[in-house]
């Protein structure tokens, strides 16, 4: 599945860490900043459910 994280660098880092506990992150894009004056950015993930997360 393809997932887009959108938020502050702190928010996206925390969310990525939480998702990595239940998903196998196969690819992570670089951060794409929003246009100023926004301080948010986007990170795109390609992920699949982890086999061991179901146990």
C-alpha cells in the first residue's frame, strides 16, 4: 500500500516510528516541503503488513 504522511517533521517522524512496528516499510521518500509559509512536509511510504504484527 502507498501511504502519505503529512505534518511537521516531529509528527511525521513519530508516526513513521509507530507505523514501522506494524508495517514493513519497503520504501520511504525524501521529505517534500509544502510551499511557504507552511512548515509542513510530506513523506510517501510503500508498505505491507508485517507478518509478526498479527501475533
